[in-house]
C-alpha cells in the first residue's frame, strides 16, 4: 500500500516509512498520537509526527536509558521514570531485582492507554505489581517528592511541546532534591549532530549540581542521525567504576557496552569540554 | 527549493534530503553518479541513488575504515584501497607517516574525477605524491600483486552492482595473497540491522583465511540504520592489542574509540557467533 | 498528521494526498482496497493504489459517464453498469425516471460493501429498489444476457488487473449483442495525454460494430492529467442530436455540457482520426 | 535518478515530478526560478516552486489565453501581455497576421533570459521583430499607456508574491483605460475548485467596468485540479458572436473549442452567478 508516514527530521531532511495499517490516531490534550503498523519497524508510536519508539529497535534506547544508571547504583530500590509512557523504560527497570517500586510519571494518559493496547511487548512492564503509574505533570510530581528516589530517569520527547520544561536547570534542581543522597539521574539528551547547544547546556547545568556528570552514547536507527546521547548525573557512584553488574537479559546493553558507551569520539567530547 | 533526493534505503523506508543544487549528474560505464549540494550535509555524492559520502559526516566512515588497521599494523608502508574513489580513505591513510605509498584501485574514473572537482576536502589526499591512483578492476589488480601490501582496505559500495565481487570468499583469498606475511585486511561490511547474513558470511569466509578476524562498529548518520560494521582480518597483529598509536588529527577516531569500537552489543555479537 | 497516500500516476510523476484517517484497508480477491479520509477530497476510495473516486469531485465522472448516454436514448428502461461498485453511476442512472431497472455487475463484492459503509453519498443509489446488484464477472454476465439492455455503461478501473478484459474488441462484440436494437454503449476510456493508443484502438474496435461512435471529454481533477475521455457507441441515436433532455439535478452535466463535451481539441481529434 | 521536484498544490496535496537535470536554478529580485528537465513534461519552468509552464502541455494554456480574445477582436493590431515572461503568449499572439506589435511587460528579466535559453520552443516569439519586450512593472507600464491596446492579456503567476497586484479592481480600471474603445481584456483566473472567491471577485470587479464579461475554461494537466478558468472583459465585441476565425495552426484551440470553452458546468456557473 502506498501509504507513508514522514518525519521531518529537520527542515531539510525527512524519513518516510511505509505504513501497513493505522492502528490508532488521535489528539490527546498534549499532542497528536499515532500508532502505525509498518513493514520496517513493526508497530511504531509517533507523537506530533516524531517517531518515539517501535518494536524493532526499541530495545536499544530502553536498555541504554535504564541499565547504565541502575547498575551504577549499588542498590536501586525506588526508581522514577518521567515521561516514557510507552512503558519500555519501566520494563527494563523492573529487570533489576533490587527495585521495589518503579514509578512512571507520565503527563499524557492517552500515551499509556495506547501503548498498553498496541505495544504490549514494550508496555508489558506497566502491568507489573511493582509498577506505580502516575498520570501527572512530572515537574509537579517531583516537587512533591524529596529525598525519595535512588534513580530518576527522564525519558522525554524532544525539547519542544510538552517536554520543554524537562530540559531546564530549574528542573534539574528539583530532580537533585528528589533524589536520595546517593541518587543518580539520567536523561535522553538528543543528537550530537543536531543538538550541540542543548547537550552543552544540560551538561553545564548538571555540573552545577552533581559531582559526577557523564555523557554516553548509543545508536538508535529511528532517531535523526542515529547516534544518540544520554547524560547522567550522580551524587556518589561513578558509572565508570561499577564493580558488579546484575545478570539481566538484554540485546544491546552488556557490562562491556556499559563502559564503552562512555568512550566519546573527539567531536562529541568537544561538545561538553568546550567553554 | 522543493527539490529532493530520495534514497530508497529499503522498499519500505526512504530518506529524503533537500537539494540546493545539482553539481553533477551523469552515467559512467558502471553507475549513475550524482553530486548534490544539500543544506543538511553540504556536498553529497550518490552512486546509483545511494548516498556514499558527504562533507558533513564523512569523517566518521573514513577515519574508522583506515586508522583501526593502520594503527594495528606496527609499520604500515604499503597500503591498498580498493574502491573509495572519493579519496577519503586515502586522505586518512596518508596521515600515517610510515606510509610510503597508498594505492587507490578504483574501477570508475568518473568517481575520481567528480570527487576531485566537487569534493576537494575529501579527495585532497589523491593529490599527495605518495598517492598512486590506478583506474582498474580491483579484483584484477589484486591478482597481479602478491605479497605486497601491509594493509588492504575495501571501501566499496553495497554488494549489488559493480561491487558484488568484492564480498566473496574467492576475493578474500586473493586479498590474503596480496598481503604480506603480517598484513591486515579491512572492509566496510554493511548494517547489522539489514545485512545479517552478509556479515555472517564475510566473517565465516575470513575466518577460513585469517587467524584474527574482528568486527567493529561506528555510526554513520547517512547509512541505513546508522550503525555500521567493519570487518578486519589480520595475519599476526591483533587490533585489541595495540601498544602505541600514532598521533593523528581526527574527529571520530581516537585510541579509546579504537578499542571501544570492538565492543559489540549482544545482538551484533550473535550475528558472528551464530552457527 | 504527516501521513500521505501517494498514487504513482506514471513512473515519473506522483500525486500525494494527506490522509486524516484510514477508514478501511484490505485485500479482496481481486485487488487492494483502501478508503482514506482526506482533507483535500473528503473520503477517497483507492484500488491498487489508484484513486477511483472521492466525495469532492466524483460528481463530474459519475454524471458524465451516465447522462450523456441516457439522454441520448429516447427511453432508457434497462441499464447495465459493469464495474462501478462504488454505486456512483447507478445513483446517476436512477435519476432518470424512465429507468425501470439498473443492474450493477461488479466482480468485487468488497468494493460494494466498503462503498456502502464509507461512501454513502456515492453508493446511496444501490439501496434503490430499482437497483439490481449482481456480484459477478461482467464479461460472463453480458454473455448470458442478449438483446436486453438499452444502455450499457462500463465504469471500470484502468486496463491493468481485473479490468483488462473490459477493453477488448471481443468484449465489445458481447456488449453489442447484449444491447437492444437501439442500444447505446459508453465506457470511460482513460487519458488523451497518457493513453493515446488505447483510445485509438477502442475507437477503431467500436467503429467495426456501431454505426455511431463518438468520443467526449470531461475534467476529473484526481485522474492523471485531469482531462478524461469517454467513448460512446450507439446503434441508432446520435448523442449530437438529442431533442429533449430530462430535467435532472446535476453539478457538472447540463444539456449545454452534453453537446460541448463532444467538441474535441485538435490534438484529441487527431487521436481518433489518425490511421 | 531519484531526484524529485514537488509542488505543494495545497497544504494537503502535492505533485512530484522526477527531475532528470536541473538546467537552471537561482533567485531573481522577485522570485526563485528553476528550470528542470523532466521525463514527464520535457523542460519545465517553476517560479517559487509552482509549475508555470512546460514543453508538453504549454500549448493548451498559451493557445487559450490568447486566441479567444484575438479572434473576438475584429482587427487586433496592438497587443499587450503582462507577465508571461516565458514568451508563450507572445508566440501565439504573433500567429495573428493583423498584429503589428505585441508588447511583453514582464517585471522579471531573469524569467525572460532563462526562457530564451532553456525553453526556445516557447520563447521563440520573443525573437520576432513585432515583439516588443519591456522589462518593467506591468502596473506602472499600463498607467503610462492609455487608449493604446486592442487586447491586453494578463498571463500572471498565482495571486501571491509579485503578481498579487494584478488581481485587483484598481488594476482592472487601469487596464480598461489602457484599452482602446473596442478593446478586450483577458486573464488567467485560477481554478474553479480551489479559487472560488477569487473568480467571483474578479468577475464582479470586471462587470463594473466592461459591458461584456465572460468566463471560459480549459484543462491544463500541470495546474492544480486540471480545470482552469480565464476571464475576459470586452468593451464591444462578444466572444460568443465571432463571425470569422483566422486560420492559425493550433493543437488545443479551434473555432469550435472557442465556443465550447464558454459552456460552463453548473458548479462553475454558480461561482459567477452567486451573489
């Protein structure tokens, strides 16, 4: 069928994916939500016409946004995921037996609902009894919870629209306060090709709060440019000095990948080292 | 201007790039050649409508296809690049002072001509006095040169069209013979998402020839899926055991990246470990 | 939503229409059927990725394929529509009070079913008690009905796929035999820009059967090139000599349009006059 | 080559044409100009990414914007074309032997230059000794020439950008004054599907000036919707009452087409009859 979904990755580049079936499309209070069945990626979730996740390559992003921090922390029991309504991050978090409660703070209940219905292999973690789903503004939620979490993960959309507040120094301060004294924060921080200033600013903002701030990389085929950054801020534990790794079933992450992900090509190193 | 170049990456996915100017387009004896000026990638070279290289991200591919092998070899003096008519690999090879002669065996003189004219920042190495440009069939060339090269690099197009012979076990045998007793072979070996069988076969074929065979990774934004594999076969030197690195100016490659590039996510490891 | 349906009108041209909703998509025994809700055309029906009809401009095609012949005939009582499963031609035929029975011979029951469900403003005529819906091969149907119809209308898809038999001289002979002694045949006969040979052949084939053969034109925005031909073969009545027109409610057709539609630009005249 | 020019006909529809070669592309003082060699239409001229003319179907538009008025006038000697820098209208005007001087008032000399170079079969008339090429603002030009022209033709781009002033009542008054006492005005007036209000307003404005105002139609495949309107205002001669037609060589226009072009489908008639 000649039906194509196009993501305008920039004004000068777009990716088009053949759609076999539109499983869902609608407008929530926050964004346009679409779920497509595609030949290339299986079921694919797009928010405001930006690919968020898909059955084929989601494992990369979800493993990398979670296991690095959870293995860095010696005993993560309370984990908060802000955004991530598809449930993929929660699914990975719950692979860690130490985790007693994994809270999802997602602003858009439609994303949760749609993911539960159409992306069960991703959202399955949301059904776990240790999962605590809060439909709320993550910023408000975090203000009301101080000194509570071992790990906070920001699994947000791009810094436009509903997610814009999740990329500010003000927000990072709240995150810091919501973490326990040995807590770790991690966020997806966009592309080193397209979002140089953003990455630089986040790094600078986090350095004012956390003694340990590190950038790491993974390649997500459906994100613009492929190469993707994550930024981690830690109060005590250094991700480069992890002694023992939990034995979890993964397809992209491994203890070796954990360490090599922090090895940055010079052009990426320059982003965070530049004044 | 609403002028777009589209690469059909698969039958179900395409990438479209806005074209500002068509700098060149024509048919050689081997393929369709186009050079576009784009807003996204600067000048971009496409062969048979497949993006080969571009000013913006070429450094990744060209650094990674060369420096890993050249730093693995203790004293690379004679280097052969098969394909790579844009000159980017030669440019990187010549950054190594030990190299006395770098031969380019490119079948299509039009690619060389067009790259010299429109991609000077990539093709500049071809003007070096140590560069030896041979317009010829790489397979024939290699049959006529035995026990001659320290490093052979296959910088080919995809395994369809003119490059198909460069992915066969028969060809690898010739490569082996053309290498000196401590020689190293490296080739771009496509995507771990889209070319699983190809990567597996190459690995198997090389293992029958070389005692040391290793796969490594880099992310090239303009290649399908981003993540890209290179396969290296070595007679003596192990790329994981490099003692000293030449001090060269690079943007993606570094001694640390050299090592981390060999750290494979489990799903990639499975490709080459599967029977 | 960045969801687009594309029709490859030729290998060098395509039209893309933004899709708001996929109302239906599936494969019947004969073809791929899709019903899209679009901003441009309202609900749109595509068969094998070719636009067949849509709420916005369907009136042109359906009025022009029916009223010319029905007003040319002095007393059309029995009308057969071959193809036309959307029901639009039947709806127009039934505007003529003289018509006692309008038979639809459509090979694909899915087209009828889908049109009834999603295109009620077009398919409404199918609910009329004078409408006789036969799901069958039109060629077989016509062979079994001789000397029976006043008007036969071939409202087919393009001459590829299921409709190819509806464009042959052999078929026209069957049509001739199925018509009464003063019967009239009319068919959509594609574009004078893209289907010159087809139009020429149809004209020649019909001239061997009918004493009066005439080509007429209408502009259908969603068909390639816009300008569209219809060919009419008549045993007795000349469409250029209609004495009285029934008073029917139309948006494109009128008695004046009836006559002016037969005025052909020289380049179209040349198609049917050329040897 | 997978190089495509897209015209966004509306925000919900686009047409894409495969480009074989970019013959010219640049920015003039007024607009973006591109000349593409295409498989579908031969050489094609686009201004601000809107198709203006092409070798394949230009005859329709150029014949219809000229011969209707020139045959309506009993003795057209002085003709003015405003816009029409490609020269197609001038070429047709000069087929009339009565014409002593055909003035082109085109604001953008780049359009003339580019058309002369790349579209010789269209621009050839500009080389005629009776052609008088004025690079100037048509509105200013017409203000300085009163009671001078037998026929004034406005062959403009769409009513956005440089051409917007050519669609106002104020401008039509100047046109009226620049015409002789038996002069005729004609303009391309866009699509009856997409520009209903525009057509209505032009008709109303012209009715306040000219005793005879008539709309006529032709189908131009490369214009949105195919069906296209022209509006003619005449001081004395009625285009529906032409006694003799000059014998000129045409492919779309003919004396019969002259008359049938004024036969409007009811939905078009309604546009100009509606209050």
